[in-house]
């Protein structure tokens, strides 16, 4: 792929995902800390390197049905919380201490 095409695709991705905090540079753990949560609120007594169980995420965020209506993602097309795999583990995209990974891009390249 030519560098001009790559630059144009990167610009399109940046515009489409602008305003999605995990994509714009701040990490999930930072947002949870800003909301007053500590490490143990999500990780419990587990080793932090093991990640967070999806059940723990959904204990606060409730369900994909509710997440697809989130102001952060409801206007995105496609909406990452309204896919054809409704039970994907949150950790497929959301990494607390690393940038967001767009898991759908493994099959659906932009």
C-alpha cells in the first residue's frame, strides 16, 4: 500500500474514532481512577496482569444492550457494542493499561 493511502486511511480512522477516549490516548485504568475507583475495585485480589473478568465489568456497566446506548459509542457506525457477537469478552478490545484494540478489525478491515 502506498504511503499516501496509508496516511489517508489513518486520518479517516482518527476522525471516525475521535471522541472515543480509549482511542484518543487516555487509558481505561486512568478513567476508572478519575471516577474514584482503585485497582482492587476491578482486579479484586487477583494479580493485575491477569486482567479483569467480564462479569466484573458488567457488574458496573450492566450489559451490551445498555452499552450500545452509551453516549460514547451510540453514534458510531458501526457501534462496537452492537455487533453480531454479543457476548465477546470486554478484554478483547478494552485493556486497562494499554490502548484500545479494535477487535472487529481482525475480520473487518477498514
